C-alpha cells in the first residue's frame, strides 16, 4: 500500500470518529440538563443512544442513571435498537 493511500484511509477513519464523538455531546448535555424535549428531538434526528462522551467514555444512558434523570426514555430507545 502506498503511503498516500494509507494517509487518506487514516484521515477518513479519524474524521468519522471525531464526528461520532462530537455528535454525542448534544445528547449528553441534554441528559445532564434533564431536558426531555431536547433529548427526544436529538434522538429523533438520529443521534445514537450508544454514542460515548469523548472525555469520559460514558454513554447518555450512563449519565441518566447516575443523575436519576430520563432513564426510561433512553432505555426505551436503547431497547428499540
């Protein structure tokens, strides 16, 4: 494999990971705020309930359980997967 091809593949892989991580933050922030409308809207837009916070590695469901907020909503979405 040529060096250029390898660099292109690595760039694509790292870019998709960064996008997935960034897309987790709005959901996690909404869970932390206890904003059920925002959580529903974000999930309806296609955000993954399994996405992880890049800083801690926790999912929105883990935060919900720790905070005692919105666990039913997130579990329903998780079970539907």
